[in-house]
C-alpha cells in the first residue's frame, strides 16, 4: 500500500476514532450512576468498532485495551450482573478512553503510537474476573486472560454456551455494475461478526480480485451461526449496500460447535482485506454527524448514514472564499456603472434570476459549514465529572440548545473558552457541599450550559448557582496588579467583573490542578476576539455567576443595509435593523444633559448621530432631514441618524487591516460592487460607549 | 528591536536587492526606503476614510480586492499637506505582518547605495521628522534620508 493510501486512511481512522471516543465519553458520563441496557450495548458497539479499526491499522496496543473493555461489556450485556461498582467501571472505561486518546494524539502528530496498554488491559481483565467472582452462578465465558495483541481485526466474539444458536445460510447477489464485489462481500462478513460466529463463505479468498466474476455469477454464499433470530438476520443483511437479491435459509441449530469447523479460510487470515475494508466501510457508512452523538441514540446508524460524506475543511474554506468573490463580482456586473441610463429589460430580468441562484448557492455553502454545538457541549460532561471527583463537589451539568448550529471555523475557537469558564465556575464558583447546605442551597450544584440564536449571533450562557464573584477581592487584586485606571469607588460592579478576563488575573490564592495559574479567562477573550465574539460576566453574590459569550453565526457574508454619511458608505447588518423612518419635529426632544431622544409609537428611544459618533464632517445634521434607523442589539434599541439609505446588499466581511487599531462601532469592512469600500457597523458598539 | 536588525541583516544577504533603495520626494527632501520592503507603486486612488484613526492614517484603499491601509507621509512628518497631483503616488510596502500604502509627493528612482556611502545621522534630534530617519545615504552629491520603517509605523 502506498504512503498516500495509508496517509488518507490514517486521517479517516483518526477522525472516526476521535468521534467514537467522544461518543464513548458522553455515554459513560450520562450513564455514570447506573448503566441501562442501551448504554451497555452502545459502549460495547463502540469498543468493538475501535478494536476492529485499530487492529486493521495495526495499532495493537489500542486494540488490546479496547478488546479488554469489549470483553467486559460483553459480559455485562449477556449476564447483566447486579450490584456492580459502576463508579469503578466508569473509571476503568474512561482510563481506557484516555489511553486511546493519548495514542491517537501521538498518531496525529506523526509519532509512533508506542504507549503500552498491557497493564491497563490487565487491570480491566482483572476487574472483569472480579465481578465474575461475585457472580459464581454464571459459568459463562472464558475471558481472555491475556490482552489481545494479535491482529484480531475480525476476531469473532467469544461464544457463549448458554445461547440458543441458529445456523444460517445466505446467498447474496449484488447489483450489476456496483464494482468491487469482493470488497463488499468482505465488508458484509465483517459486519456480520458483530453477532455471528463460525462464519464461512464461498468464494473463500474474497480479497483476490479474481473472485469478482464468481461473485457476480453465483452470488456470495455465506454460512454462519448466530443467537439472533431469522427476522433480525434478514433485516440486517437486507441493509447491505447495492444489494440485488438475498436468500436466507435457517439450517437448524448446530448440535455441537465442533460441527462447524471452518471449511474455508477464516477471515483472520486476510489482514490486507481487512485494511481495505476500513476505507470502504468509511465511504459507505461514515460516522454520523456529531448530533447523533446525542444521548441515548443507539439506533443502528449504518443505513441512514450512507448519505454522508466527510470533506476536508480546507476545501470548504476554499469554496467559501470563491463564494465571496462570486458575490462581489456578481454585484460588479449587475451594478456596473456603464449600464446606467440604459433600457435593459431582459438584462434586469436575467440578473434577478442570477441573484436568486447566487443567493441559494450561498445559503447552501453556508449551511454545509454549519455544525451543531452538541459535540462541543457534551464533551463538557467529562470535564465536570473529572473535576467533581477530584474536588469532592457535586455538580450537575444541564445542557440546553445543543442543536444550535455555528460555522465550523467558529466552533474550533469556542470549545476552549467554554471549557475554561466551566472549570472556573466549578473551581471558584461552586462551594463544597457542606458550605452549600449551610447557605440553604441544594447539595447538588447546577451548572447550566445553554446556546441560543439571537439575530446574527449565537449566545452561549454558562450559569452556575455558586457563591458568585467577590467584587471587593477582584478589585483589590486588580489594583495590586496595576490594572486599575481610576479611583476604586468609580468602578461599577460590572466593570470590576470584567477584570477577570484580563491576562494573568486569578483571585485563587492556591494553584489547583484546574485553575488559579492566571491563565484561562484571558484565553476566553483572546479566543473569542479571533472570531469576533465577546464575553460578558454578571454575578449576584451568594446566588451565582453567569457568563455570556456572544458569537457571530458566521464569519464572512452578511446581509447588510448600505447607508450614506457625508458621502461615505457604511453597512449595517440587516439582522440588527428593526425599521427606518423619517423623524417628525414634534416627536424630538432633548433631556437636560443634552441627550437627544425621539418618541415613536408611544415609546422613547435614544438617538445616536453616526456622524458625531465617528466625528465625521459634512454630514446632514438636521435630524428631520436625514433618516433614522431603529437598531436593536439584544434587548437594547437605539435610533441611528444617517444621511440617507442606499439599499440592501450582500456584504462580504473583511477584517480591518491589522495595522488599524480596533474602532468601537466598526466590525470590519466590505467591498461594494463598484469597487468602493464600505465600513461595517458593529451595532453593539453604540450601546457600550 | 534586535529581531528587526537580524531580519534586515538577512535580507541584505540577498544580492539582487542588496543596497537598493527606492527614493521618493517629500517637499524638498529626498528619502529612501529599502527596496526589500517595497511591494509595488500605484497611482493615487480613492481613499475611504476610517473614523477614530491617528491623523496620519488616511484610510483604506482597494488594491485588486485586498483592502489595505494608507498613511500620508507628509502628515506623519508633520509637514503641511499638499494637494494630490499627477505625481502623487502610493508606495505599497510590506513590513512584518503589515501591508500598507505610503502617500508620497513623487517617486524618483531605484538607487544603489553601498554601505560605505551610508552614514549615521547627526545624533542631535534636529526636528520631529528626524526620528524617522535611520541613516543618511549619498548618491553622487545628493543626500537621501533613509527611513526607519519601524519608527515610521509605530502608533505611539
């Protein structure tokens, strides 16, 4: 196999493995107190896949560890023992997951996956023996005492004597022209191993391409025994991709296992085929999108997932850039200055059609990049669990709105901030259970992680019911570090709390494993800045702390309204605009401190003059002569005075050149159809000044 | 500062651009900027003002789809502004992470100024604009003031 093949296979392998480990962790953390049968099945299935794939890629250490866990869950599934020490069980599985993650990280960095899993596998096997010891009435499986280090790509599940075994024979014809029949046959055999044993098939050596014509002509014959009933087998085989015809016969139960001595090559002998099959399996049935990782989703996913493909993000990025250029050049053509004053009826009709297609295309490209937050959110369960165990705290993490979707590039930048805030909340915010009961709070603390859409932004809220932020302590610390710029009594509580986002700030006197080193909260702000987001903190002493992260839904293309001020164009995101209107002189008034206001339909709004805000000369200064635009940001509303409206426009957002310092009220710039530049207004800026 | 010096040293090793300076005029003086920093020279184009910027930052221009910032060298040197004319140019420079345009009265030529023709400026800071001058180079009898780009771009 060439390096290239291995490279691309490795990439898929890592992708799939990471996904499985995430799924595993969230299942375990959900299950923590007691595992139900669905969860046991789910974990068993995950471990089985991890074992199979890693053995195929010849990472024997991963395969060994996962094999021991698989054995453990096989026992749990079949014998359903009572009174298990679930906490220890979870610890074992999680340490297994950690081992796999560690090895994956090595593989990803191009290093040798050289971790020794023998000891861990041993520990887990011993644990299995131990729980079996408590259950002497079950004389069941012989767990492998040695960790499986063999290339057990497709080692059949150890059989249980207690099960009722049925013997089946199936003949499968693939559709004409589906190609690679031999590999498909191999995949089929591989999938069967989840619940079947003593598999023999004809032709024997499916990896040999010469068998293809035979399979085409005679079909693929396969014999196996399984504890599942006829309907289950029929349904499972019926899901085979490119299946044309399936005949399944039950041969009756075999009297003795010895009768089923393989007459043809057992699958273990074709490791090369095994490797190819990983790829094929990936192509046919890649892992489900992260949303499927949601709790309790144990439905068999192979059938539905066959419509998914995984695409390299860099290709999506390139597509998005091209999309941006297309939007600009479309505007350059349709709004070309040379067209002015011409009678172009059919031209305009066609350009409207073009506009429609470009808009649809753009929405499709954007939607391809949208990923639900669920994977990021569910990872937090593990962090909460680990921290609770180490700090002896009892915290329940509630997740709301995890289905909210955000651009792929943005999601990468918000996982760390969320993690740091949650750590911070549990470490600093949540009290020890004893202190909580003294404060008349339930012993179990709650941390709420919530996402919701708000206009063009996503709001992520992390709320705990801990002790809240001690503003006096924060201010003292800020003063100590020379961060304050005005007298203590001039700071509002809100301003003081924002100090915790500054680099090197931590009020924790002792450094713990989780926080206190003073790194962390500034990571929140710096990570968010990259994607144009902001972080706010609010706290009520004794009642808890709420962090709110505001993140733009997408980075690059925004629907905007172009406005004119003193001859220059500015773009306001449509999502922020409520309406625009002309002011009537009788509705205007000024308060004693000189703030201009307007009454509109019985409500009173502040007026912000854009030209004053930005110190622009030569703008319309008579409010009634210009146009007012009513803007909202969260719950705040303001009326903005501009000279005139120009029209709605797709704005391809470009960041300000790095050399320019950040200007409050501006979020970036955009190119207009005629090549002019328009500055994009950041509505939030009008509310903080 | 040390790293910048290192960078300059490295670039001097490149023979094709060694000792080469692009010279331009501001008022009655001739200035030079190392050619290694110069990306291109373009004629004046419409500039979009950006609010709340230091006075010497003129705004943004569209350079074939890229948006880059533009600085007015006259304003940076605290010299009276002058109406833009036929000769007014924007020199696009690339320095560290930045791509920026500098508005100059006129671009003159590419001059080769070997090291032995370069002298340190008089130590006394004679004028405000002097702080942006690193060295003085001589081409024949003419004096070229060689710019300190780092100082020039610093936004105190």
